[in-house]
C-alpha cells in the first residue's frame, strides 16, 4: 500500500513537471542571417526562462513570402525599412504598444522618427548599415572606388553580386548615375540591361557566404552588406570594404511582431531586452554591426566603435540612397529581375 502511494505521488510529480514544461513561454524568431547573435538569444532565454527558437533568412522577400502565406509560426521578424512599409500595407504587422517597451527610450535620436515608420508604430530599429562592395587586394591591384569595377572584364568569373533583387538594382541603377529605388520605368529598364550585360563576367549571385569567397580570393570583388564582411575585415587585412563613389545605400533592420503571432508578450520582452544599452552593445560587438542605441556605442571596444566599415564617416554617407517602398513599380523590378536571372 505504501509502495502504491509512493508510486502515485511520483507519478503526480512527473505529470506536474511535464505540465510546467509544456506551459513554459515560447518565442519563435525569424531574423537575418548573421545579424542576431545566438549568444544574445541564449542570454535572453536564460534570463527570462522563455524557450527561444530562431530561423534565419537572406532576403526580405523570403520572409515576406512566409508571412503572406499565413500561419508562419513566427512571433518576431526582422524586416528592413522598405519591407516594414510593404508588410504594414498588407496588414501583416501588429501595431506596437509602447507601454510594453520601456527601453524604447534608449533609441538614438536619429532613429526615433524614421520616414518609413514614424514613431515606431510597427517596428523598432535594431541595427543599421550600408550596401557597398568588398575586394581582395591579392587580385585587385588598384584600390576600387566605383561600382564600375563590377563590370570590368579583367575580373571575369571572380565577381559576385548579392542574390537579392533590390540590392542588385542598387548597383545597376547607380552605375548609370541613377538613384536606387527609383520608380521610373525607363530607369529600371536601363538598370536591367546593365545587369544583363554584367552576367558575362559574373562568377554568380550569392547572399550567404560572399564574405568567405572574397576572403579566400575565389572572388576578387563582391557586392556586400557591410555587416556580413566586418568580421572578415578583422581577420584578413587584404580584404577592404568600400561605399562606392556613386552612393551605395544605407539600410535599417528592426524587429516587428507579425499579426498572427501567438507569443506576443514574449516578443515584446525580447524587443525590450535588445534595447538595453549593455545588450545592444554586446549584440553590436558580436555581429560587428552598427547599433541604434547611442548609449551602447560608448560601451563598444575602440576597434569596433572606430571601425569605418561599421560606422562610416559622415562624408561617405552624403550620397547614399535609402530605399523605401516603390509601390506599383515593384512589378517592374520583379519582371526585370526575372529577365536578369534567366539571361544567358
């Protein structure tokens, strides 16, 4: 009888433990590859007891397709600026309750009223950076300053463009003296033809390990997001990152809560956590990205805070384009990109 009673008690404890585990808070994050360090995610999980899973993507379009399809299963996504506008138009983002984000006050002044989402109504900036090019001096003997180098036949087979429609069009438009993000059909067509012409010398399109390609010398020049190559710059002094003289672009990636998110409270907790200066500094240091939290920059190591590939001097940002939602012109880009990718 005693053994039976002990068995019941043990079974009850096991069932209770199972129930507690099943009821633990969860958070499912969908973020840009390499931008949200796993260590930050683990720190958050340890501090809060929330079970976190993270998947990554290498294009806004991939993420948008999942949200548009419905029931994505994600509670937090990391869209770039123009993507926030598109997702808001489609009714796919939750309007944020700032009362649940006390650390939002730490956001730097330059990011508190961004044009694509005034007042952080649907998203909170996380990091920012630029789109330019990286080259390896082992096979590029003269310093590069222009997108034109990515059309130079002397580098045939060793030039790689980002496998990203709007990123590719940044170069295609600016090399023609045009602004990235234009909605003008003739200008988009001109860029399309330039990108088709460029294919003759391309080694390929790559949005995942382009930094490794240029570091190894397999690629001489790659179109690049600065945040993806800054670690490589530290490890290989022969690799250089350049904002081209035609302008390049600036981007801002931030966090937003999908409309169909199931773990909304956990999503708010994570956004608020990442806005703490000490956390933002650690994330920026690990990812070698520029933080949007001013107080965090003061906590960064000198080699990060003064790294011009991460924090370009003001004069290098004078001509950068900031791509916003192009509206109906997106169809022109999509049609043009299909022509580019299928061209022989």
